[in-house]
C-alpha cells in the first residue's frame, strides 16, 4: 500500500485490532478517508492545550494538528510500539505512554480532550470519561468519536458477509469491548458528568460513483478490520473458517462494481463542569518511568511543548492560553 510502519508487537497489551504493520496502515488509511467527515469541525482556539487519549500511531493526531496548527497537543497511548510509529511519522504532538485510567497529569490542566475509536475497547468507558473530565479546566470541552458496528449495511448482503461481520462484533465483545458503543455515546458522556452534550452522526456511504470512498473505506478500512480477527474467530470458534473467508470476499464485493456500503459514526461533544475538577490541588506525581524513554521534546511545528514544560503540566497548569 506504499506505506511503511515500524510497529513491534512483542509485549504489547491485548487489544482486538492488535499492533501489526497491517493495522497501522489501516489506521492511517481510515483517518485519511474519514478526515473531512470527522474533522471538518475539529477546531480549537489558538494556544489551547489539547489532550488526545488513545492516539495509536497518530493517525488522528495528524488531522487535528493540520487543522489546528496553533494548539499544543499531548497524545497518549498504552502502546509503546504505536507511539514509536507515531514519532516516526513526525506527528506534531508530545507523545506519552500512559493508561487512560491513570494519566500522569494534574486535574484541570487541559483546555480540550479528544478521543477517537478508543472507548469501544474499554471495559469501563464511563469511568474513563470521568477520569478525562477531571483533567479539563472548568469550561473545557471533550470530543469523542466512536463507530457502531450495528449501523453497518451493505449490498450485496449475503449470509456469509453477515457472519464474518458478526464474528468481528463477537470477538470484540469477548475482550470486554463494545463495538455497538456509538448509540450509547450520549448517555455515556452525559452520565460521566459533562454538560451541553451534543451528538452528531457522520455517515459514510460508498458506491462505485465514489471510488475513493470504496477504496479508502471499504477495501482499506472495513475489510482489513474484519480480516484482522481471522485468528480470534478460529480461537473462539465463532464462524467456521470457510464461511468467514467467503464473508470477507463478499464484503470486498460491497466495495466494488455494483456494491454499496454504509456506516455511521457518532461524534459527541460536551463541556467538563467545574465540579469535575478535584478540590484537592493535584494527584501524587506520576511514576516517571511511565514517561521516561518515550517522551521527547517536539522538534517541529508551532507551540511545541518541551519535556520540561510537559513535566510542569503535571505539577500545575500553565497560564496564558485561551
Ligand atoms: C483503534 S485504535 C485508535 C487510535 C487512534 N485514536 C485512531 O483513531 O487512529 C485504539 C487505540 O487505543 C489504545 N488504547 C486502548 N485502551 C487504552 C487505554 N486503556 N489507555 C490508553 N490507550 C488505550 C490502543 O493502544 C490503540 O492504540
């Protein structure tokens, strides 16, 4: 596909899509084809400090940074390999290895939080939202984008395609995730204490009059995602392997001549209420090992955050941002 990523999977956390090179390519293709649909309104005031939770290889980071060259981005992920890939791609963000439920930042330091395609993988998405909300300054905002695999319909709709798609859903559920989370986004975000929650639907539709969408979304995003659970499908005994392969072929056909494919993403925004900010000034300082060796000062782009400044963020909010 003309892209090369250096992902290393040994020792990585367990996660439905894994950390293979194919998955890295898929994430990049996905972000590219959905860029305008998901990000035409991802705009932050110049000078804002934005936390991206679960950045992976930095596919969405690049989109946010391109549209918001004057903000400071801090992007975190569990995966060291993904962060190395992100760094290699030159993303304009400070990259920090951390678990969302235990982020090494003080309460109330961020102007905005951005989360994309991450809550669906968490056993406790509401708890994660609560933890992220505490990092927002009073009046700060959150943006959450998630899919919903129940929103997917296509032509030709074969039984094998439905079975393969069902295997993807079941495999993710078996790991404690929720591939149908999009429809729950409003209650989840509002239930975590955010105010003014608004959800907008972002629908992708592909037919042969839109070859770029057929290629970028169906062939490079959807089909590889299903293909990625081939081994889990076998291990869990979900769908017999020959039906799974037929289903994959049938899904490929929905992104070709005469085929159509439709999927809906959910994009929620909300305001973190003042009450969410801890009255106690700050949590205990983080274990430095969580960041050492991964965090490096950014060497390009405007508004770069040095290691020292980031360290400062963990001990007190900077001033002077809008
Ligand atoms: C589907 S990828 C999405 C990456 C990126 N947001 C994008 O849209 O391209 C999900 C990412 O969430 C990360 N992740 C999952 N659970 C996490 C957690 N508890 N804390 C931090 N990152 C997590 C994974 O390592 C993975 O990189």
